[in-house]
C-alpha cells in the first residue's frame, strides 16, 4: 500500500506508445514456488502492452501473460489476479506501457 510520499519514490517511467514496453524486475533472492500474482495499477484505467515473465536465472525467461499491444480490462481496487499454477522462479518481470490517461 502506497501513501502519497511512497508513491513519488515508486518505480515508473513514460512510454511513448503501446509498442514501447517498460518493465520492473523483482529478484526474490532464491527460487520459490509462485502460485499467483496479484497486480495493482492505477484504478479505473486500462493499460496496453502488459506482459509478465518469470526466470530461474535472470537470463532465460518464460512468458506467463502477454496482452500484446491491446488494452487490458479496466483496473479495479481488487487488482488483477494471475493464476500461475505452481511456477518455480527467482525473477519476475512485469512489463506495461501507457494507460488510458496517457493516450
């Protein structure tokens, strides 16, 4: 949960268009079993070019979700849950591009 002060320090970038993807990478510091991801983006916005990848070593990546350059469903306060079964990974990348406010 981010309050106003934390939000200013959170990772963010600006993408020129939906074909330009930016990502945040998380290193979990060891291989763990991931059964689901719960993503939160700004409420009441749609996003384009969202993609989730996981990796055991930070070099070889498995695509878990790829929305292409199309729009996502409108984000709600409940977030967006992605069922991963039981995926082993140490690294997670979350790509996204512009949102409906930016275009």
